[in-house]
């Protein structure tokens, strides 16, 4: 599913509202382009419920060493989100595992992600899935409430 699919856009709008509610700012302003998630340099997944409603998303995009603190071989996790009424049944964990497998198959060596201190559920998911804190990277690397994590894919 492309990042600009209408269902993906709808869920991205919802996650942005959640960021605003949790952080009180304008949401995540990280520039994202649908081409960033096009295989083999990335992947964007969506999960649907039995009624055909989009309920969860997640993607990864290729990153290599640059002035924002990424390293060669990185795959960056983006837009992991499950709508509130679909949480607690393992959708995020399943999407995460699929994204890790795809990034590994694409030759990426490390999955990295940035989240915030107001998202304890996300931090719990990532740490229980083998992610550990790492040197901060990306657009929000200088923000005090930013938390960065990494997991080797090898």
C-alpha cells in the first residue's frame, strides 16, 4: 500500500492529531514522500479489520550516514500507528515484525526509530521487541522529549 493511498492519508491525519494531543504542538513535521517507502528502499504496510476499515499502519525507509546522525545500513521506522479501538490485539507487533523482516531482506543492517516520552506504549512495544536506546538522530534529535532506539537486523 503506498503512503499516499487514501486510507494511509486518513490514518496519518489521525496519528498527527494524537501527536498534537500528547505534545501540544503542530504534529510531526518530518518531511515524508511516498517514494521513500517504495520497495526495495522501503515499505509501507496497512492492516484492515473484518469490515474493511484501515486500523493500523507502519513503514520503513532507507537511511544512510548523513548530517542528521543516521548510519550506513539504517532502516528508519515511521508512522507506526494503531487506531485506539484496535489497540491491544498485537497489530503493531505484527506490523513491526513484518517491517523488520522486509528491511533485513533488503539488506539493511539496523532498524532505528524516534518516538517521544509521551508515548509510553510505543516505548514499551519497542523495548519488548529488542530495541535499545541509541544516539539521537533525525529531525528531532535536539528535542529533550525525543527518544531514539535501534535494533540490529543481522
